C-alpha cells in the first residue's frame, strides 16, 4: 500500500498553550482509520490542519506526497472533508448545493454532471435531487454532506463525527456508506464513541493531551490492557468457594449454571492451574478463554496517561 497522509512533528499553539505537540503518523491510501480522542484532546485541531483549514505552528503535512503548506491548492484537491456540523445551505436543492460544492473544488465543467450523478447514487440521494435540503431528514442531510466530500473524487476523505445526532437506523445506513467509500480511498473517521470505531475501523490513531498515545490495529487496541479475567465453561461446575481456593483467583461470577467469569491478579499461569484443578476434581472443563477487556476501560487507561 502507498501512503496518502504523512504528518511530521505536527504542533500547534493557541496563545500560550500547545493544542497538539510533535504528532507523527502515516496513513495508507485505502481503508478506514479511526481517530480517537476525548473532547479537547486535539482531534479537531489535527483534522483542521490536515484539511488545510488551519495553519500549523510547526511541522509538516503531506497529502499524497504534496506539502500542504507549500502547495495548498494541489493538496486540497486530494481531500474531501465532512466537519462535525456539515456546511449545508438549507434553501438550496440537493443538486444546487452539490453543483456549488463542485465549483468550489474547481472541477472542470464537463466533469461536474457525471460526478454529481455518481456521488448522489453512491450516497443514495438521487431521488432527492430537486428537494430543498431543509426538507430532508437528519440522516439524508448527512448523506448530502458526505456527497459533497466525495464529489471531486478525492484520495482522502475525512469524516468528523459523521453519525452524531442520528437515530439507530440512520447510523447503520451511514456506516454502510462509509465502508463502501473506503473500498477505493482512505477514510479518516473521527469519533469519541468507541463502539463506532470498533465496528468500522481496522486501525486506530488515538490523540490525548495533544499527543499520539496509541497507533496500531484494532486487535492490538483491544489487547492493550493485560487480561484480568477468564471465561470457563464446565459440565460439572464446582461451588464458588472451591474456585476461590485456586491460588491467584480473586473473584468468581457465574454467568449461567455452567459458565463462570473468573477474576485473577498477577498470575499468568492461572489457566494452567484451573485446568489442573478441573482434571483433579472432575469439573469437566469444556472451554477456557481470556475475557477481552472492554474498549471503554482501555480508553480510560490511555486517557489518564500523563505527558511531560
């Protein structure tokens, strides 16, 4: 895969406070990358600089190899951006608005009509071409916002909280649309909702305190915190007190008559001990597995790290 985004020592200061500091990252040219961070972490500042809406104090942004500071017009042609509050004009029809957005992107006139039709078809809004945007539901307004971000066929699409304020059915529809868009371009999906990122993204970049605190795959993110519980399925389970006698076990919760969550601390051989106890005492253990740590717990741990 090629690199579509490269940030080098990216830093920005508001007055006397650094909003982001020394951010370095690279993003491949296809797939969905989740940009995580709590409110005030530096997410929006990073995205605004990345999309050319804000000039950084220090560092460089390269979009498809183009330096944003040196050649902003060329770099911005490669980007589609959907802010958290889409810049929609309510008194325009869908077609009028998208044609206006195409003109802002300096698209050649002969390319606008086919690009308009393609964007509307991909976003499922072709049947609303002549409807005023103010008369669309929240879900369809969001689709119009996504259509303006892809009408000029950018190599990179940046979506800031694209499911914010939508109902469950609309969220499912927008998720499917984002996955489709990402099949032939890179998508940066920004959110503070961990479950959304988990469902959509294979890679995570997390900003906290203005710095990158995590950059890896979703699987690595899930496994970041050391496991502290096991799930056991037994045909002849013992009483809770008997499980607590195993050295290292601190707590037992029976989820069903035959399945228990067993908590432990500081003993990485606990599985072997439980298996040995099952054989010796006839618990008839059928399955034992690590209980994955919840994403919220990982996020909390990363969010409370201290930085110099």
